[in-house]
């Protein structure tokens, strides 16, 4: 076993049926001749395109033709030096005027600082940054939450926090001179923002109910923690995997509900047993982009739990070494899988495994196919007798400093000082004694703002940052998502939750393709021919074992003119909604 392996005790597994679906199937692909084995295949394509120099990985000279601008920025100056060699200290002591005089330092604040999780809001908040953290499995503490509240509070109306679709915190309003002190404060409470942006591995996602779920397959927290420790080299920085061709997402599935959304990750660990051993089948290649969206596919591989890290390392190195670095829209890992074929890609992963071995997939999937996805909002019993968790709805994931302090207080008073973030931008308070539930539910924050039982249409509402803060967003999303949903709720009555996702641009941070109804920002013309903010409407996305990406239902719908009517029609025609007028007539 590799020295990078982390040994865990095999969990006690409940009875489960083997399930096989289009996305989750462990069945080996039909035998075909992979591109790398065909006559005439250029074997030089399998030569690594990067090499190690002075502890960092750089693109070789011979492969620098036709590379994209981001690759040139990495060649001009190693981004990780801003962290590993204290370059951020020097930047923080410079004025913005000084920084803007040099292309090198201008690229530092606009691009390279993303390796430290810092995103300059040049377009809408010049001189201010969004800081994205690493929060494996979405688990955070009251102390961490209070610290983040103290950071954003000093920025007044410019400061706020968002819960992201990767179980993560993003804080807003940060100014560069404060960054070194903020980084120190994060470290003191056990947090980091390192390697959370650009061509890095994103926050490892796991089951939000890990360790407390009566029906969980496996507690994902040790695995996501281990992944995060490997990715960041225990918060010290891991330059071996910071020069990827593009971003890379990973999740560990621990629930039949598939709260982790494995089909949209570059690597998903799917729990499965083999010959009495617990481990994971692997799905690879899921991603969203403006030009293409793809669901993850089986790698026909199974690893014991001990080899979670070695196979992640091998896959990242294969992607780092061989991934394309030209058109940024064609550099995600699935493009490499397409080029080499699944068996060709698998063989490159095998080459980089410690023993150059990788077992074929197991047929003993532990995820049950016929499983109704549970609603975690509200009060639910834990596996620990006498305790419950309480799921709170956070409208479109936006949290202010006072809200964070209050959440921390509630977690301490009623729970164990812990909070869980979810991929739907909500928050869970775990470990609440049943005798304290009623008192918690009477707290003003739960009655007025973060409701355990929100209106049914609000339950599944997700929204990206939008153009309030994001320079790439075409439209405003968060406030509009709430406004449109409230108006639709006044027009129709629905008896089931409908997942509605908003994203401000085709990058799809709001993941509209997996929503029941998705809204992707665009510019369009209203009924008078005026150019206005609009959306392309998606329909039919599914999550869970029968996952499916949605399709465009209607393009260019003006947000203020027609959208409410379009959503009402969709809900009536596809989701069994009843108009309020008809509902009142039937009551008479």
C-alpha cells in the first residue's frame, strides 16, 4: 500500500440491494479497440506535458504552442509562490495604483490569487475580493462561523457570506491589505482558502448527514477530510496538483439519496463491496461548461477504502500530465477521457498507481436504486437515540454576519457546536437533544428567516452569485430568484417540492441542468424590442440513481415580462400545480 494511503476501519454495512443504473452501473464497457491501441496512434501523445522544476510543476517548452492565456499566466509566474513563498505579503503592502502599473502584479490580483481562493471583483467591486474556503463535507464549527462573521462585519454592506453548491463558505468584501491577517485567522480556527480556485481540486463533497444518518451507507467525513489533507498537503500547499489543465471536482457518496450529486463530479467514489471488503466503484468525467455538459461514466474500477488517496493521486497526475491546455472550453478531464477512450484513460491511471494495479469494478453496489430521496429540511431523528438534526432553509444561500453569529449561538446552545452545509445552499444543525427541539424551533431566526418548513416552492431554490458580485454573470440571480418564486407561489398551489435552480451565465455554477426547472441568464428582447435581462429555461433535470441532465425548454424569456407566466404554465402542465383561482373554485 502506498505511503499516501489512509487506513480506515471498514464500516458496518446495512442490508442493501445491488443496484445498477445507466450512470451508476459498474458493468464494464463493451470491448472496443481504444484509440491508444489503434495502428497509427501517436504514442508521443502519452508523453507528460509537464515537468517538475524547483518543487513546482510547469508546462514543458515543447508543448507551449497554442496554449490558452491562463496557461501563459502560470508560466510567467508560479501562482503557488504567492502562498508558499509569502508573495501575498508583498502584494498586500502595495497600493492598487502600484499593482495596476505592472501586468505581472495585475495578473497576480486578477488570476494568481485564485490559487489562494481570492477572486478580485474588478467589474462590480473594484479592489474587493471574494474568498472561497475549503470545507470538506460541509462540516464547520461555531468558532469558525463566528470568525468568518467577524471578517465580513468589518466590511459593512460590502460584506456577506454565501453557502455554495459544494457545501462551502464564500465570504465577500475582503480587501487585499487584510488578506495576510485573515489567512492567519483562518489557520487558527482550522480553516483554509488554499487551492480553492482556478486549476485546482475543489471542495470535497460528502453526505451532509454523515455520522448521524440512520440510513447512511458509510460515514464520508474521514474520506473527505483525507482528500482535503492530501489536496492541500495538510494546509501547507501541494504544488504537485496545482497546475491542472482546469478545475476538478470530487465527491464521496455515503447515502442512498445521492445528496452528493456524483454524476456531475470529475471523480465520484460510489460505495461497493468486493470479496467481503468495503471500497468504492469509480465514476469519472462529470462536468458543466458553457459549451458542453457531461454526466460521469464508470471507469470500470474498484478500490478498497485504503486506496482512496492513491487512486485520486494517480488520476490527478494523469490529468495533469496529459490534459489539453488549448481552448479552455475543451480542457476538462472528460475531454481527455474522450480522446484516449475509457480504457486508455484507465490505463494511464493504472500506470500511476503505487503497484500499477487497479481492480475491475465490483457488481456489489451498495446504493439502492429504488430509493425515495429524503427531505432533510425540518426535524429528523438521528441514528443516536434521543437526538435529532434540524435542517434550515437558507434562501438562495445568502447569510449576513449577524445571521452567522446567531447560527453559531444556536449550534452551541442546542447542538454540539457544529453546523453542516449542503449542496442546496442550506444549513443543518446536528446533535440536538430531542428535549430541546421545541425551544430551538421557537428561536426568532428559525421563525423569521431560516425556516425549517419553508413554502414548498422555496424548498428547492438554488441560485448562483449573479451579477451583483460576479463579473461573468449576465443577470442578477439571488434576489430575482426569490421574487419570481414568491410571485409564482401566489399564482399556483403545488403539493410537491420542485427544484428550481438559477445561474447567471453558461458556466452554470447554479447547476441548472440538474434542476427540475433551470434558469440560465442571457440577454434578450422584451415585447417592445428592448434588450433586457432574460433566461434560457431548462426542464427535466433529475438527480439520484436515475440522474439525467435537463434540456432547454424555451430560450430567451424576459425575466420581468414573461417569466412568471412561463413558470406557472410549466408547473401546471408538468408538476400537477393548480392555479389559485381554480383551487378556490374547487373549494366552493
